[in-house]
C-alpha cells in the first residue's frame, strides 16, 4: 500500500500510513495545486478541468449518499449565486458583440479562440470555486479530516516552492535577481509566491496540533523553511509585504489579542475600497506623460507602474462601454487588445487588469463590483464568526490562519487579481481560488468538531 497521509484510529495521531475515505479529495487538491496551467485567452481546455469534473462527480455522490445539516445554504452560497447571475448577465448583454469578441480573441491568442469557449471557461471557473467550498464543507467531519486537508495543502505548496528553488538556482546561480526566472508550475511569480504564503501560514497553524507525531512535526517544520526560501527567491516585492502582513495578522488572531469587532474590519476594507476606486478614477483621466513621470519616479525601469496604470486606464475605458454588466467575465483581453510587459520582459496580451476591483468593474460592471464586495464580506464574516465559536486551540489556529489569508486577500485584490473571483483565462488564479474556497468551506464543521 502506498504511503499516504492518515491518522491512527487508536491514537488519533497524524502519520504517513494507511488510506482514508477522503484521500480522493486530498489527491484532487494536491493535483490541482501542482498541475502546470496551460489555459490561454482563447479558452483551450486542459487536464485541470478533468480534475474538476471528477471532483464534481465525487461531490454529487457524497451529497446524495448522506444527509448533513451543515450543508444548509448560507450567505456564501447566496454570494456565489449572485456572482453566477452577474457573470451570466455579462455574457448575455454582450452576445451582440460576438464577432468583435471572436476577432479580439484571435488577435491576442494567435488565431484561435471563440467567445463560447471563454463563456464555458468563465462558468467552469465559478463552479470550481464553489465546488472547492462545498468539498471543504463535506470533507472535514473530524480532527483527522482537518489535519489531512491542512497537511495536503502544505505539502503540495512545498512542492511548488522546491521546484521554484531548483529553477532559481539553475537560472540565476543563486543570485536574487528580480524576474530572474519563470516559475515552472505557475508561470506567474506573484501567484507562485501566494501559494507559498498559504502553505507557510497553514504550516504555522498545523504546528499547533498537539496530535502531530514527531516525524510529521519535523516535516511541517521543514516546510516552513522551504516556503520561506521559496518566497525569498521569487523576489516579488508585493508578496514580501503580503507575507509579512499575513504572518503578523495570523499571530495576532491566533494569540487572542484581536478583541475588536468585525464591523471595524469591514469599515477598514470599505475605506480601502473607496480609496482605490478614487485612485482608479483619477488615473483613468491621467495622461500618458503623467503615467511615465510617476513610473520613472517610483521605479527606475519605468515598467511596473506604467504597465499597471495602462491596465487601469484600459479597464476604465471598458467599464464606460458597459457600466451595468461589463464587457463579459474573462473577456478583458479580447476587448482590450493592448500588449503589456509581464515579468519585466515579456510583451504579451494580458487577460485582466491586474486589479480585482478594476477587473470586476470592466468585465461585470456595477453588478459585478457589488457581487464581489458581497462575496468578500460573506467570506470574512463567516470565517470571523466560526473563529469566535471555537475553543479548541488547534482549530482556533486553523480558523485564524484562514481568516488572516482572507483579510489579506481582500486588501491585495485592490492592487492585484482577485483570488475570490479569479480571471478565468488564468488557470493559476483558478487553482489558487479552488484552494482558498476549500479552506473556507473546511471551517464550517469545526464548530461541531471542537465541541
């Protein structure tokens, strides 16, 4: 029998032997995390979708075979319904532009791609996130289940970090050079760093499990070193900041020092949202010379800020075309057709505005922005209340880790792509969203498990 992650029935200790009923789900999570993305703007199908189809079949079989009270509908389910409706409306109100969209897809994707494929990818992407959330809810009945999910994510993200470290050492000979290599498993340095941040924080929470045996504890400790080094070699400045903030916030939440109410968190997030929108509107009217001046001031190479400001300006122009329902979820690249620099050297057509708020406005209009905000609020409130109702130290650490990741993601989507509502053409973002929502769904049964 192959070595797998399991927990002894007699001792309840997590160890590397035996086969559990949820191993198919754990294998799915692991495969999703390490599968290299190949989906482009044209909507080419990949084996990644086979994983999702298998998970959906597993979910349906599991739901039909059991009746569980924690499968009741809540605000997160309603948020996904609202997102799904907004996405459908964004497509319906753009069907009259199908020729323009198809032409745009062929221009940016080398002569391939149709609107129908992008629509399919968009609907699949939303389904992937919701499926991850539901899988998390039905897969965490016991302490063993929670530990297995946590350890699976930690090990899979460690594989990502190890691959990056090897690629970095080969490409740069051990030098910390920005954009010195392209991460093999994610292509995107920022997304690769995000995976490592998730793995690092979850490893910190898993370390607090008193039932870890000595071997697994050593493995978890080693993953902390690997994840930390993986973040360092990627040399993404935004990820450095987000890593520090996430670890700090997790430490505060897990220590019980955070006694302030949820409303204060929400007010901060709303304030940041309106500040970002204000900057977005100002930049939309800025001249190209002003953008160049600002870029040269803050970045000697004049690349990063110019690219981001150009994407924001493009998002504004798309939003003004279709302010209510946007130009279509996942169709930013097809409707924009402005090549930009990626990773400091590659001039390509991008699939999003590299800003979750601006992207929601451009692709789904005002309806999309409202849906995105409600989804973030529902996820934050849900995780906050679960954390407050848990007494078990390990589960409190787990819920604090997930809550810290959600809060930081709510902030970071103001300056990068949203993980809660990922660009469908970016398979790495969809993979990361699947993991985030699986972790959020995993919190639901913790209140009963910890009793």
